[in-house]
């Protein structure tokens, strides 16, 4: 009984050390992995948003180029001031309305603090951007992060500067085309002066919530690590027991028996090629030599 508990103690302390190392490795892996996941997730979120933003900005630019180069000269020749085919901003605003039905997450707007369309009145982040462009006239583009309608966006914005051509619709209200006056009235959106920053264009791509994405990714990865470590834990414990603890306990038991004069008990010889099996086999050889020697002594005496 005492022997058994001594063996058990040895067994426990060896397995304990292996298991403790495994637990330390597990904790280390998890603590290193979580910040790494946060960093990678953040990077991914930004890169994705940035790519989308570049695409969206180029699409908006292309719409405005199409209006400026392909539509406007033709309609000017005909003296037709129909705004969607005359102003890139108007065309963009119309197309953005259709895009919103398909891709509601994207934000495209041209806003002013003196708008024709009251829906295009600056607010929040847009007001800040407009102020910045007004106070720094050399700034041609500003990429930033900001909140629009409670959602974080990566935005690309540019000032809208009034030129001579703009005054056709945004100058004197009386001179504005009939369709503009009929749709928007004559109250707001007029009186532009050449060279003024009259508004700001904002293109925004939503930034996914990095925190909740990180938690989701972390849980997935930590789940995987835990699963692998559990398998490792079971396999290591099984191997330690079969290859190390059991043979050592066997040798210990026989060694103790021999020390008490019981030389009959054999060591269970292992048919393996490792150091512990070698030890067990060597011990069994020693026991057999001892038995033979004792027989010889008995015969001679
Ligand atoms: C052919 C007429 C026309 C011309 C020329 C024109 N715009 Fe406009 N603009 C409009 C109309 C119409 C709207 C309202 C669009 C809407 O409903 O979203 C508008 C909207 C805007 C807005 C958004 C705020 C608002 O008023 O609703 C800005 C900023 C703007 N225009 C700036 C300019 C600038 C700068 C130019 C010259 C480079 C220009 N516009 C030339 C007709 C015109």
C-alpha cells in the first residue's frame, strides 16, 4: 500500500511537470495570439475599406469626367441647361441615389451650407471638413476617419470650389435654368462667388467594428488552439504513462522486492528500442545474474 502510494507520487510529479509545461505553453500561445489577431484584423478592415474607397472615388470621378467631357459640351452647343447632363455634381447625386438602393452601406454626397437641395445641407463631419477646406485653401483632398449617422466611415473628401460655369445655376437666382428654379425654388443654393469653397464632396466606406470582429476571430482561433492543446495533452499524458511511468514503476517495484530478498519477481521485458526499455532490460539481466550467482553460492556452500 505504502509502495503503491510512493509510486503514484512519482507518477504524479512527472506528469504534473509535463502538464504544467503544456499549460504554460497554452497560456503563452493564447496571450501572444490575441493581440496579434487584433492587429491583423484591424489591418484587414482598413485595407478592405481603403480598396473600396479608392474604387468608389474613381467611379465618382469617372461620372464627373463623363458629364464634363461627353455630355456638357454637347448640351452647351444646344443651349440646354438640364442639370443632370450639365453638372457632374448633379449627375453624381442622381447616380448615388440609385446606388444606395443596391449598396446602402456606401456614402456619396456633395453638400453645402448654402444648398439648392435641402437634403444636401452639411452636417456633423461634413461641416468639420468644409471648415478645414475653407481655412486651408491649399488642401485639395482629405482622407480621414469619422462618424456619419452613428457609423464609423473611412472617407475621402474634397472641396467644391465655385467657378464661372457654376454661376449659371448657382449665381443669380433669376438667371438659373427653369428646371432648377422649378425644383429647388430661389431661396437657397445661389449667390456663389468665383473662387469660394462652396461645399464639400464626401465619399465614405463603412469601417467594420474592429473590436467585435477581433472578439469573433479571437474566439475562433483560441477555440482551435484549445482543441489542439487538448489533443496534445491527452497524447502526451498517454505516452508519458505508457513509455516512461509504467516501466519505471515496474523497475521500482522489482528493485524494492530484490532489496527485500525476493529475487523471483521478473521485470516485464519490453520489446522496444528506447532508453527506458534498455534500463528495464538491463535491470532484468542484472536480476537474472543475481539469481544465478545466488544459486551458485547455494550449490557451493
Ligand atoms: C446646370 C446647373 C448647375 C451647374 C452648372 C452647377 N450646379 Fe451645382 N447643383 C445643381 C443642382 C440642380 C443641384 C442639386 C442636386 C441635388 O438635388 O442633389 C446642385 C448641387 C450642388 C451642390 C450640393 C449642395 C446643393 O446645392 O444641393 C454643390 C456643392 C454644388 N452643386 C456645387 C456646384 C459647383 C462647385 C459647380 C461648378 C463647378 C456647380 N455646382 C455647377 C445645378 C448645377
